[in-house]
C-alpha cells in the first residue's frame, strides 16, 4: 500500500458524509484504511462524529482503532461518548495488556462495571491480574496472551494448542514450554514446529538457553535486553520461575520513543506531555514553570550584579563580559551532563568511578577552557581593554571547570535518588551555571582589579 | 538467565587466562555467555587479547560477536588483527545487511578481496547488491534473506521451501508470496502455515492487504510505518513492485535509538558521536566547535554592550538585567523549537500552515511574556529602580515574542533545506537568541530612557 496521507479535504469529505448520514460512502472509505489510520482521523473529528464513525465499522476494527488512539484523547472520548456496554464490547477483543491500560485510564466505577460485563471471563481475569502492576515495570508491559505447551507434549499436540489459541494470540513469535508446575523450561520457535516431525517430543527440540525477566524488572531494563539480544518477545516469570506472560517488541518500541521524547522535553524545559497542537493555554502552562525558574535565577544574578554597581561605574567594560560567563557556564554544563546522562542510560561496559570521571572531565574542561580563554583574550587585546585580560581569561577557565564539575555531579546524584537525570541538562542547571559563572567572574574581577 | 554484569574482576580473570593461554577455562566461560555479551567484553580487552578470544569460539559465535560490536571499534579491530581470509570466514555467516555494513566500513581493497574469497556465492551477490544503498534509506536497512514462495504453490511446497531456507533465514516472521514475475502479492504467516491443510494453495490463504516500502524510502519513514502498524518485518520492493528484501524490527530499533541519541547530542552542542569513555582529546574536540560558536556569539554581545558603555555609567543598574534578557531569550527559543521539531518528527494528523503556527506561538509567547514581565516588574519595584520598570517589562515581552518567532521559523527552514532541525534547539540558536535578547533590551533602554 502507499502510505496514507491525511488531508484537510479528506476530513471535510468525511464530515459531510457524517452530516448526511451517508453510511455507504463512509463504510467504503473505512474499508480502504487500516485501524491505525482511522485512529488518526478520529483525532481530527469531534467526539460525536468519531462515535458515529466507530459505530459504522466492525467491532474488531473498532477495538483496533481504540487500541491505537493516544491515551489522553481516548480517556475523554470514552468518558463522554461510550456506554459501559460499548466499552465492554471492545475490551472483550483487546489484548490483555492494552485492555488493562484502557481501563486504568477510566474511573474505578467504570472499570468495575466494564469488567463485570465482559463475556470472556478469562479475559476479565487477565485484566484484573494486570491492572495491579505499575506501567514502568515488566508486569505493566506484559500481556497474558501467549501459546504455552508442556515439555512432554508432542509437536502435533503443540499444533493443536496453537489452533485452540489462534484467535486470542494474534502473533505467536515463540511457543513457551513449561513443566507441570508452570515453570518456564524454554522456547520452541514456530519454524521448528513447521520443520519437526509430528511425534517429536517438545522437550527434544526446545531451546532452554533463553532470556526472561521477572515482573518487577524495570521497563528500561526490558528494553535494553530486548534490543541487545534482538528479541521480538520476552517471557515474564514470577520469583518462582512460573510463566506469567510475555512482553512484545511493539510495546517496548513505544516505551523507547516515549522515553526519548520525554528526555528531550525535559532538556528543553517543557513540563508535561506537550504537543504542538495543544491549546494556547496548555502550551503556555507547560512552558511557564521552567521559564519562571529561569527568571528567578536571572533575578538572583541581577541581585549579584547590582551589588557590584560601584565596580561597573568604575570599569564600565566589565558589563560586556557578563553574557560570555553566563552562556559558557550554561553550554559547558549541558554538554557535560548530557554525556553523563547518555552513559547512565547505556550501561555498557564497566562504569568508571566518580573520581576517574571527575579527573577526566576536569582535564577536558582545562583543554576547552584554555582554547576559549585564548579566543576571549585576543578579543580583549583587540578592543583595547588590557586591564581586563587576566580577569576574563582566569574567570573563563574557572567557569568551565566549575560548570563541568556541576554537570558531572548533578546527573549522577539525580540518578542515585531516582530522578530522571536528563533534568540536569535542562533549564534548572543552565540557570544555576549562569549564576555561578557570573558570580565567579565578578568575584575574580573584584579581587584582581582591587575595585 | 540472569542479566550478565560485566565487572573489572571478571575482565582481570579473562586477561590472566589469556596470558596463561588457559584455553579450557576461557572456552568454558565463553560458552556461558551470549555473543552480545562477549562483544562487550571485547571492548574492554586490547585488540590482541580480543583476537585470541575470538579464535577460541566457534565460527558461528565469532560471527555473532562481530555483528554486535560497535562499528568504529570493529573497523579498527578488523583492520589491525584479522586477515582477509578470517574476515571472509565470518562474513560468510553474517546476514547480508550486516555483512554489507561491515564491508562498507573497510577499505575498497579489503572489501574486494573478502568478497572474492566468500564460499557462499549467493551471499556474495547479496552483499554486492546491498553495498550500493546509502545507510539512511530502506535499501540500506534491508536484508536479502527471506522466505519467498510462489502464489500457486501448496502449503507443503511452502514447508519444503522453509526447510531449504532454514539455515539462512534465522527468523522467518512471515513468508512472502510473489507471482511468476517476482512481484509481491501478499504474505502468509507461519501460524497460518502451521494451521492450514497441506494441499491448500497459498493464494487461498495469503493476506494481500500488506504494508511495504520501496528501496528509496527514508529510514525515518520505515521506522514510522513499522511502529504505527506494529510490524516485525516489512518487505522492500523496487519501483516495479518486485520483492528485493525485507527490513527487520531490530535494525529499525537501532535506528530509532541512534536517532534519539543524535538529536540529544545535537541539542546539547556536542559534535560527532561522543561517548563518555572516549579520550580526553576526543571529548574536548567534540565539544569545542559549539563552545567556540557560543564564545564568538557572546563576544558579539560584548561588543553590543560595550557600545552602550556611557549608558551603563549613567544607569549602572541596567547591567543587572543583561542575564535575564539573554537567558529568557535562550530558554523560550529552545522550548519553541523543540516542540516544532517534535511535531515535524511525528508527522501525525494534518499539519497547520506556517501562519496558523506562528499566530498560536505568538499568543503563547504573549501569555508567558506577561507572566514573566509581572515577576520581573515586582522585583524592580522591590529593589527600588522604578525608572527601569517600563524598560525591563517591555523588553522581556519583546524578547519572548522574538525568540518564539525564531524558534518556530528556524527548525521549519532547516527541515525544508534537509538539515536535522534538532540543531535549532542547540547552542547556535541559543546564542543567537542571547544576542537578540540583549540587543533588544539595550535599544529599548536607549529609546525609553533618552540616555
């Protein structure tokens, strides 16, 4: 298929169709599209129009559409337009992990009613099991749907089991082999099932050298493992080694991209999950907290500068070097901290000790500080303010070293206390480095110039 | 398995083993590990030690290890320690896409010799085909290994084909169905093959409603499609619709994480692919270019400030508000541009026109500018510099609006001319916004205070 492109004209055509209740045209259009595409369309329609469209398609397609809508929009849509009976109709067809996510978005009241209404009682039990896990651990990412066989079965019994599960388990990936106590023994791939003789025992073809996680493993850890070992699905077990579910690669990819987006937002000083198409008020609100932090920091810097007012009156050119101290401190701090954040995230190889790290970073800072100092020194010589030469060069070197130190220690500390270390590349630290840079500069000026 | 943790002690044990040529211990240790883990270990050993270890394991394991080593380190390791015969031995066992990547890292001379030495001539042809595609398009991500069947075959003929391909195609995912002209007709899942009767015709069970890409599709587009439609593999066709290869999800995940890491580096002002464990000199070099840009920008700002020297002599408190103008300009610019970069990357829904975008962003800027202005105004009132009230408030509002405008237009322009728009959240724009902020402030001060 060619990639589907959503246009304003297409939406207008659908809106007109909905207004005229042109079911034939709408059904024909929806049949051409994938559920993921229809989910995009729903974002552009109002709730009532979306509800009308959802009622036109098959329940299976409708469930798939709902599974693809972004959580916040879905919560509101469901709350305002669907009855508990309708929700239950769709949730019956969801994978258990998506169903638990959808219900966790709703109020307890709706949740309980929907679960009571589910036809598929196994699905209801699955969902109740999954709802207790937080979203950022393996238990919160796993689904209960999988094909599970006993190690003493034959290949043809295994095929029978796949047939029985075929409707529930959309993508099989691998077949999980357990013993009589439900303990995970290994996996068999579908390829092996295709190629093996019918009466071969599963225990003779299973691969017992497998990677698995416990329910409490962090989502980051699951993502790292699946990426490192190129896995499409990873089994999840409890502390006794009993098989509870599996995590599929699509959920992990969503986690990886959400995490990257979150880190970038944190670094840019945006709070919450802002998107360009949010309302003016939402956007302003998402940006204000860090702007205010920046402003308060700058006003602190203003107070520092004001206390040196006499010095400025005597050497007016001092003011000219305020920006270079602030921005160099900020830039060096961000560079340092984002390298530390990156190596915290990768966890490859042996991590150096804090002292080794600091020593290296200070060396890098000195190299950079000397180059920057030389540049600024030349400038001062050219503009003819020789009395400031020593002050500016020495201040710049100190600022670079101090900001590097801060940029190393802050993310490590944040990581230690369980806060996302990417914050250390954001406005808070930039502002702190701004103030430190300017303060250092003015102190050194005061000392060296005897003002 | 428990997650493997690399420790300094473990490396020392291996180093001792290598020194004493304790093959038995080393082989036993390597058998406990996955190739991806051994690749980590190689990073910590010197080249000769690594070569010794590589020679101890089976060729299959060795090939898997080489496939997992980070490209730059691998290029040097291969150049210094492996003969062309050794390289050919491993490349024979690589997937075609990884083989093309490995050979593209080497000199033309080595490349040609290795290809000439390959036992598997089909593999040689595959590699030559793939080496011509740039890395950032579908052709450069695809592998030639896949299971392909004709639409008029039966299921049992299909099973025969899988058996024939079993060694080359490690993960089948789906079976691709083509017609007599090799044009892609649809796919059949392994699950369907397991469940169907032996003499069923493939054309009766194939799914013809599939997502595919052409060789020239951008890697970003491939990643978006696979993520949106939850695909583990996507077929690649030429302009005539003939099946050429497939892209598997592991390569796409690597692309997604590399892209996120690159964006964060670009935003933090680090050039090249710096890692915390690079040498002091490499790290200093990766950081200098943007630091120098920042310094040059700040020196420009210094020149602007210096030209207002008389004004500072008259109203020394003016200097106190230099940092707030610079940092507010910088912060607002980054916030705005990173939201624009994010929505460029997502490409969901209908994109607003430039004018709609600008209007909205200016509105957000005015809301934020008013809040920030109020804060700064209060501060000025408290410190008792009423003559600066109007100057500072009006300047802040202008700076926020200007920086928002720059933060919107720059990434859109960069994207239009094919440059990574994430640069717009980096030091270049921050510096530009710094200067604009300070310049605006001093101009407004000059006008309003009649200095």
